[in-house]
C-alpha cells in the first residue's frame, strides 16, 4: 500500500509510507494537511489488507489491483475507492496560504465541491460567496472570519455542518447546525424524558454502556430497548463497542422470558456508528435484506454526479434473534446513525412501525476538513438511498403514527404519549395473533 492515493469523491489524498498514513484535504485550488495521521497495526493480511489506527479508531486499506485500493472504516458502512497517483499533487507539496481570503475561499470551495444539498435547500452558494466575501479583508481577525463562516452555515439548517476552533491542538466546536424547529437536547430534557419512560416500565431499567443503552419490560411482556447513542459504549475500539452492545441485546433477547413485542427508542440518540445500528437490525431478522444504498458526490464541478451506489445489507447475526413485531420511537433529536438505523429497519419483514415525530434529516458520514491552523469544518457529502432512489435528507424520516414528543406539556406531566401508543399497538397486535391462533386462521 506504500504510495500516494486519491479517493473517488471525498476530496482526500492519502499518503502511505513507513507504516504511517497521513491525509491531505484537497480542493481545486487548495491542499492542506488533513486531520488523520494513523499508524499501521500488525502485518498485512493474505490479501494485502493493512490496518491503521488513530486513537481507538481504525481503518483498513485493501489492494484492488496494481493501482487501485479500497478503504473501509471500522464502525462505518460502505467503502471508498482509491486510485494511485504517481506523486503528491503539486498543491500539496508547498505550504498553503492561510490569510483570511485564502481561508474563506478554501471554506467556500470545500462546500462547493462536496455538499450535495444546495438545490434541495434552495441556496445559491455562488451568491452567498459574492455577498460574504466582501466582508473579508487582509486584516480580518480569526474571530471575525469565524462569524462570517457561521453566517454562511446557519441558513443550511443542516445538523451535519459545523465549525470548530483549534485550541491547544484540539478542535473546540463553535457552531453546529440543526433543522429549524427541531428540539434541542438538554440535560433537563433528557432527565425528564427518562423519568417519563421509566414510569411505564414494570421494573427498573437495566443499563449498559455507561447508561447509553437501557433494557426494560413493559406490561404484557413487551420488551423495551433504549438506544441513546451509537457511540462511546466503552473506552476501547469498535470491537469492544460491539461486545457491549451484544451484552445489552442478550439481556433483551436471550433470556427465557422472550418478549411478545419490542419497542426500540432512539428519541435521545444523536448518532455515532452506522455499523452498530446495523448490528441491532441483524438481531431483529432471520433473513438478509437491503438496508440502503450509499453514494457520494464524485465531481467537484457537477453536484448531480455521484459514485456508483453501494448496497448495504442487513444480515442475520449469530446471536439470539427476535422476529416478532417491532416499533421504533423517533424524534427530531434522532440524528445521523439513529436515522440510518431507522432507515435500515424500514426494509424489515414483518413491517416496523415508526411512532413519534420526524427524525432530524441528516444521514451522511461527515467530512472533517482543515481550513487553517485555527479552523476546521464538518460537512456531509453522501446520500443514503431508499429502494426507489429517494432520500430523507432535510425533512427526516416521518413516523407512521405521529404523537407529541418532548413537548413542554409532556415533560411537565412526565407523560410519554409515543411510548403509550407503542404499547397499545403492540398489545393489539398480540391480541390479533392470539385470535388468529384460536380460530386456526392464517395470514
């Protein structure tokens, strides 16, 4: 894998040498060192697959011919195609300018070449540049530039966009987008929401992953699985995250007291690893099915050109399964991996009923791009396609049954209408099955 590689889409150049992997963030007129510097872990496998680690995260590179390779991130889904370059691009071989205008242009061009949703959001990005660039002068301070960039990000209403200041070598978020009108997760909201759902359980919730996962029972033998994050289950790598998730799933599904139905609650879930969501889906089916197809922007000059769709499949896992009726509780806080999980579950049979309100409307993995020694930006560049080729980006995935979620009235009364509705639906489903069994009817 030694050499220089460029990704299809994603605006990345990857350099591999001496057991070290480094990245460069590239646009049509700029190249700056990227945020990833990884170290080779172990020796290459029989097919040449080489693993690289950065902290608790890891990625692999696998040769796919003499001048092509495939990159995969542990905890992610899908892959990136890499093409070998003869040498580092000339732009990357010299220091990039970091004056205010250069950083502004690098920011604008990063979005221009990667962001897929300008047309859907009705935003003329070229007009935005013309208006905002007038505010930049050679004496513009970092704080002033930061404010200009935030003013450009805010109208996107996109929770997968954000800006960070680099302080003592670490990025500190200074802005994060979100869909207008969506609920802001606060500690008080979380505490009251957990109290409201706990009031309906038949006993104390069993918690895992530092409280990010909760397993409980509802009246009528219905199982309750709260998934408040798809990340940070442990302080270790992805494999340890999976092991902790399986502990929770085994407590939910592997005991002698099998649930009659299941409520999966992702209303407080802001995202994390798509692969962990697929891992749950794999425990809730006994047959493989298409979760979604991923594409990424692949032409800096044409926002309608994307990479070849890559299918992502839910495959039954070896652990204890549940194939009965399932409902998913969603809210506008449900974002990113919580949404890709919800989308993956739409292909399950029997059908999964969604209850609550629209999810946040952001699905793509995020690009983390260096703008200057002081500023970093995040943005999406992918779409997660349904069977029909559409996406839920922007408005989010709608519920089948709409109920109040985290409203002031619900929180004040410690009331949980979404969970109550899920209980009613599953109880009716169970009664229907019992009736069918008693009279010998079949569906």
